[in-house]
């Protein structure tokens, strides 16, 4: 299955997502902020990045913009529960600035896995 880089500052969120994706056969690497995540992308490029939008060190929007410079075709799923301006505005901005798709927290495992399959489908079709 896919190598997924999960970037989120909330340890419990990372653990929950990693468990669900690992049970689905994916290999998940974790990063607790955008700066750490970008380092990991340059060392070993994943098949997909899932990034939170509100984090210390490097916000998710900054991370998405940096990923687009490093790996323009790398699928990105932006996730957010909001903040002061609300998740809808943040997620819409993430989509405009390069996220492949977005998910509003909280989401369930099935919804996340469906989105992963959807965004990875073009890459899988190219290999077949």
C-alpha cells in the first residue's frame, strides 16, 4: 500500500490516524510539525502527505506551499478542526493553495481511507 507522511501536532490524533491507516495496510511516518515534515519529505518522499493546518513551527498552509515547491505532484490531504476563523475558511484556503483535497475534523476512519484511495487513484492507474 501507500507510504504516508502524517503531519499533526496532536500526538493522540497522529496515533489514531496511524492505527487506522496501518490496519488498512499503509505505512505511516509521523511528524509533529511542518518543519519536521518537510525534512522527512526531502529524505524519503512519501506517496501522500496528510497535514493539519494549525501547528507550531510551520503552519499547514506554509507546509503545503513548501511541498508544492519540492514535489509539485505529491498528493496532499489537508485536515483541520478550525481555529478562530473556522475550519471551512482554512480548508478552502488550503485547497486553493495546493491541497489535493481536504477533510474537516473530526472525521471517521472510513472517510479518511476513501479520500486516500481517491487521491492515490491517478498514481495507481499510471503504474498499472
